[in-house]
C-alpha cells in the first residue's frame, strides 16, 4: 500500500479522475431520467426557484441576442447573477435545444439537457487536473497533492452538484482554477491583469465572489518580491474592467449603471429582519416596518413595472436592514452563529431530496419537516464529524510545519469570508464554496493519517 501511494505512476491519479467522472455522469443521468419532467403546467422538478429565474433570463437574452446581433443590452434586467443565464442561453443556441415548450406559460422543455450536465462535469475535472499539476509544483509532495484532488474528485457532497442546474458546479470549477492561478510561480504583470479579470468572471458566476479580490490583492502584495505594487494594481485594473463592462450592459438595459444585482440588496431585509423581530417578540415592529415601506412606495411613486423605482426600493430595504441589524447586535449575532453552524453540516444528498420533494405528492410537506429527514440527520452528523476531524489534523500539521503559511492563511480568510457572507441563511448549499477551499486542509489531514499509518506499519515490520 505504501509503495502504491508513492504515486510515481500517474495511472492511479487518472483512475481517481475517471472514477469521479463516471460517478458524476451516472448521477447526472439518474437525475434527468427521474426528475426532468413537468408534474404540473409550469412546475419542473429540477428547474425551480432561482433556476426558473435563470432559465427565464436565458430565454430572454437568447431572443434579444439573435434579434439584435449586438453584445450589450440584451435580455432582462440583471437582478441576481449574471453569467449562469448567459451560459444556458449559449448552450441553447449552440446545441439548437429549446429551453421552453411554451415560454408564455413557462413550460420547461423536457430532454435536451444531457450535454449541459456533461459540460459541467468535464469542465470541473479539467479544472481539477489543472489544479493537480499546480499543486505538485507548489507543495513538491505528490502524495499530498493526490489526497487533495482525490477528495475533490470523489466526495459525494461535491459530486451531487454536477448533476443539477444550480450555479455551484461551474463556480467550483472556477474556484479550482483560481487556486491553481494563486499558487503559480513567476507571476508577471500581465498575468496579474488576467488574474484580476478572472476574479471578475468569478463574481459574474456568483455575486459572493465580489470581495475575493480584496484578499488576493493583499496576498500578492505580501508574497511577490518584485513589482508587488504594480501587480496588485493590475489585479484591481483587470477586475475593474469586468465591472465596467457589466455596469455598461446594465446601463444599456435600465439607464442605471450598477454592478450588484438588486435581489442581493434585500436578502437581509426579507429573510433576516423577520427572524430578528420574531426572536425579540417584536411583532409590532414588523408591522411598523411594512407600513413604513408602504409609505415609501407612495412617496416615491413605486411601480413594479418601473425598474428605477424597483432599484430604489431595494436600496431602501438594504438601508433599513442594516439599521435594524445594528440596533439588534446581540440578536443578529446569535442568529448568525446558529445559522452558520447549521449551514456547516455537510449534506451529500441535498440535491436528490430537493428534486424528490418537488414532486406533487410531497407538495404539502417540505423535506426538513419529514420523517425521512430525521432518519437522514444522523448520517449527516457522522459524515460531517469525519470531515472535520481530518481537517482539524490538517490544520495542526500546517501550523506545526509552518509550510506555505501565507497561502494557507489566504485560504483560511476566504473560508471565513464565505461563511460570514452565506452562513446566515442556514443552508448547506451555501457552505459548498467553503468546502472547495477546505479541501486544502482536508488533504493535509489525510496526508497526516496516511503518514501515521505508514510509520506504524514500518515499526511493526522492524519489530517482527
């Protein structure tokens, strides 16, 4: 076993990749065979919730693009995420697959989605292959690099997202590429410009990536020995170019230059503020808040058909949410901590149960209230406990050896940032970007346990 793990032969690495691809494809096709259907007129089992919005934006963008033949100003107003709907639209154009059977009634077209999921899967594993090659040079430790990518290739908690249409799978791939770019040696000024642009691409895929640049600029400034100021500036410049392009596209559509989708502005107002009032038993305060919003709408001539007033309403709601959170610091902190702990519990069957409980026969019962959820909970705890045990040992190993300290500190800050930004929702799905970065510590922990096992076997051999 110890000889096998020396990994002088690349076949073991490629075998792990091949196994991950096979499992991912099988799960993706399982989902399509079982859940690619409309159980009601406009209720598709897989294209639901935020995905319905993405599909709708994709169809609108596709129609405008084919009609106008121009790059900017196509499609609906940018409200949540920019890139996912564009990827779906281009997929539809390139494969000549319709997205809807009936667009007016929002009836999703059945079939024609396999190539999209295959694209996600192969994009992910190609990105992982890129990361593996960079890790080997960075750590100069084939075993450690192997453990990191093996976890990323085979973990069911990650694999499940390749078989869905959520934005996670492509975002994971971009995260893997980002790690590979970060650890690249000999970063030129031009490379840093590209790196900044790539950070912009990450932001376009998921809005939470907007502040990755803050951590990357500090890291580059502290680790690059030559031209660190110019390289940091180039990262900011590359990122700014993407934001300018996005802002200009939004301006062409709405007359407003903005880069953060309006749906991201009212998240705390819609989800967190009611929890604060409920926890403090302030029902009257919630009523007063709603009345205040009604007065604002009247005063500002609000209309849901007028994007400018919708945008201003979201800004008003964002301002109100911040004000309420600051006035209830203890309650807000308590909710944040509780929800963050909940969202940190791994959930390797989350997508399956989400699809399953979208069926009509479960319409009156959400999964987390079901008996099935109670039975499943113990497995989630067991799975999560093993995960965190390995990570804990990985962190101890890194601290003890003081290896690549600045890089591991960067990864730690990115994880903390993601948990702060997404943890308050209490949804395991929003923990997944953190898991991708945590794989670095998991690989170090697994390397520790395998080395421990090898030493034990060597000791037993010598004793015998």
